[in-house]
C-alpha cells in the first residue's frame, strides 16, 4: 500500500546520497516523483542512481513541456526559487502530491499554495516507523546529517526536532 505521493527536490536526494540512505528511501512505500530540472542539479553519480530507480518503476521523472513552463511563468513564485524548485511545486500541484524538501523558500511557497510538505526529519520518522532503520541506526544517520549539513545546525526549530528524536531513539 502506498503511503503517499511525493515530489522530491535535489537537496533531499543529495542528503540521502551523502548518508548512504537512497536505497532505504526507495524502500518506503511511497510513489516518488521528481523533474529533469532537479535531476540536472545533481552530480552524475547521483543521477545514475536515480535513473536506476526510474528504470525499475520506483521513480517517475517528469519532463516539463511548453504548457508547463507557461503555467510556471504565470504563477506568482518568489524570485528566489530556482527553476528546479518551481518545477517541483508545479508537478506536486498537478498530481496532488506532497513536496519533500529541506529548502525553506520552497517549503514556505508550498505552504502558501496549500501543498503538503515534509523534509528529512519526516523521512527519518518514516524510516523508523516502517522499521527500515532501527532507532539506533536512525540516530547515527541523523547525527551524521547534522554534522555534514549546516542547515540542520543553524535552524532552531530543526535543532529542537532533531534533539527530540535523538532522545526518543535510544
């Protein structure tokens, strides 16, 4: 049973790759989508891994067409959003999916457009809920994420959420 349809941005794929959790992510019972604009933000070895998941039907990569670009252009997106971020929001809206991103601007835009959104901490929660990672493994990987990604050290609400989980996952 699918738990959710999600459109994933580059920073989620990068964090998963860096933590060695890409396979774990695709073991979540989730229909995962992204766009070629996102794919092109990744290094070639990261792209190859995602293309492998695409080839076995675990990842749908959307190739936007002219009407999509016209719709995106006509939306009132913040200037700080990249073309890839706009493509994620566009596809999420189009297929009624949630957005997976750690990008604050992208998440705020999703919120304003009433699109559900989640980030890496939610993904970690799902790993533990679905027993894809043990609480101990999740704790280790979460600490690794904090050590390697400044975003998770400099945002007070994220720091608090992470500390909660580190206490719970003994």
